[in-house]
C-alpha cells in the first residue's frame, strides 16, 4: 500500500497529465470526431510497416474500385469529410480551449497567488543561462509567437473574408516554421543534453530528463520536443509534398493524415507552452529578469528553484 | 420563379473512347496559358499495359453540385453559377489548400511560385468560364484564362478531343449522347477506338 502511495506521489504529475489528456482525448474522439478511426489506425500501421502512403490498405475487388483508388485514393469518406468539418467548426472552436486554460490559470492565481523570494543578499548571483542559451530561448520565443500569429491565418481569413493579409500570413507561417527548425533542435538538445544516453543503460532514463527538474517541467520539455518534432515533420512534408494532378491519388490521403498531426500537435504544444509561461513567469516573480541577464540571486534559486540550483552545483545545469 | 430549361453544365468522359492522347491537357494549358507545374486537366489511366483492361479518363474539376471545396473554403472564395459551373475568386483565396484536402478528384492546383516554393493562389478548371473579373478582360484572362462559355463556345478540352470521348454541356444533353452511344455501340461509326 505504501509502495503504491509512494509511486503515485512520485509520479503524480505524469499520472494526472496522462489522465487529463486521456479524458479530453476520449471526449474529443468519441463525441467530436466523425472520421473512421479503424481506417485511420489501419492506414497508419500499414504505412509504418512499409505499405506505402497511398492509403489503399485493402486490394481492389472490381475494376471500378481500382479506377477510383488509382484516381482519387482509397476511402475518401474515412478522413476527408472530417477536414470539411474541421475548417468551419474547429477554427471557431479552438479559441475556447485556450480561453478555458487562461480561466484555469486565473483561478489558480486567485487561490495560490504569486510566489516571491525573500532576497537579503542580491549581490550573490548564480549564472543560470549562458548568452548562447538565452539567445536560443529568446529566438524561440519570438519565432513561436510569429508561428502562433501566422498559424491562425485561416482563422483570420474566416473573419476577414480572405484577402492579401491572410495570404501573406499563410506564406510567412511556412517559412517561419522552417526557420524554427534549428532553434527547436537546439532547445531540444539543451533540454536533453544531460540525458547521458551512452553511459546509462536504463531505458527509462534514456527518455526522461535526469537531474532534479520538477515533473511538470519534464512533461513540458518532453511535449515541446515531441510535438515540435511532429509539427516540423508534418509541416515540412505538407509544404513540400506537393501532389500534382498525376500523383494526387498516391499522396492526398497521407497529406490529410499529416494535417491532423499538425493540428493536434499545435494544440498540444500551445497548451503546454501556455502552462510553461504561467508556471515560470506569471506565478513566480523575478524569473523574467534572469532570462535577460542570465543570472539569478542565489536565494531566489534556493527558495523557488532548488532543482535548478542543485543541477548547476552538481555540474548538470546550463 | 420559373423552372430552368436546363440541368447543370457537366463534363463526361467516355472511358471506351479516351485513348490517353493528352490532347485535352495540352489544349487547356495552351489556351489558358497555364503555368508549368499546374494542370487543370489530367488523363488517368487504369490497368496500364494490361490488354483488354486498360482504360483512360480525362479529368478536371467535376463542378460538383454539392462542391466540397466550396464547403471547406474558409474565405468563401468559391461561387457556383446558375448553370452549375463552380468558379472561384483569386483575390479572396489565401492559398491554404483546404480545397485540395476536400476535393476527391485532386482538381485544385497550387503554383509553387512564392518565396522558397510556398504555395500561390489556387488554380483550377473553370470550364472555360473565366472568373469574377469583367468578362473577356485582360485581368480575367490573366487570372483564369479564356472565357469561351461567354462566347457560346465549347470548352477548349472538349473541342479538341479527337475521339469525342470528352463531352461537356447541359447534363441532360450529355446524358442523351451517352444513351445514344450505348444504344448504338458496335454499330456504324460507334465502334471501339483504335488504341496505340
């Protein structure tokens, strides 16, 4: 019993995050999606096992079916109508996900307030972020803000009725996404640089950050890395996989699948990035200055971020 | 409101007559000065090389009555004329590609003429009916190509079809031709085309 309790308390953040995402995911899949999940899973498995990207997972049984598969790709009904629904409903609906998250933060702020460290010796500073690290962080911030603004180009277009500005935003989103690739990679390496993959045989430790990071921070890092990878991979393939009139049937189902990956990953990464901004900058006073100067008062770290101080003093930080 | 004396403008391609010559594709591209990389019309061949089973179909925008592209477009750039031709306004299009995801036929085409190959504005078959610009103006030709329908002409692809496999017009009339062809199949000049 004690072991179970200990396991729960040690992994509370992971269990609650997975549980919360599971509930939201179940409601989303069960009540808000209309496409054929069996086909979607079958298609994904078929693709991963070398079955090709055309979406044809069952052989044609008639000339007519063969003709349809060759020209248009298989099972249009499985995914495409969901796109139709997504464009007109989700774009309007998606705002409310973030409004709900902000409302939760407001409630938490009201209940828990803002943490402030008591600083008696402001001159005792600890270097937390190097100039390079800060550069990567701030460029990431700028690029992600640009990606969020331009990524909503279709939502802007819904309201403006199209035109040159959303057209420009849409094109900018693609190029900005490509610019983000090296910065995402650098931040991912920074997040995982202490993983000691080569010297540690534990499989779990290969994927979970070492050190004394709080579980919620680990989750945010993992989501950032995984969803970033999903966003960049799907985004770049969507951009460059350009089915023309003659290859449409071979690639369009794959592109439809990637569009979902892109939308899903963008919602998840935004959700956790907002969580990060709240937990690091809003609910704690004094963190923003350190992100600019790179230094924090030792007392600030002792009181509010002992995990970071522990890692720096043990040579695992920065 | 009086009952219209026509159905809807439709394409029909007879798979028994199409010989995959791609004349329609070339005629379309030449007539509308369609840029390289964009094909408003394509010829799809099934069972290629299999004797007796190979068929070809010339395809473009099907000008659907319940057009998925129109339903998904976030900017409502599509409009359907009274005669059923589905057209779009390039000044409103933002090139998001939703119409491509929704179209079962792969009709919407996107030139990769932006910076670093980013997509341009959507281009598709207009059934030679131009766009929302002034009819037969330079702007209309530049954006959408010729407006042959306004001149009472058959779209270029069908007019150039050497075997008359590709038909276009009022769906009632097209259906009559198809019925006639089916009834007279194998008789007189209505024989199978010679394949190359």
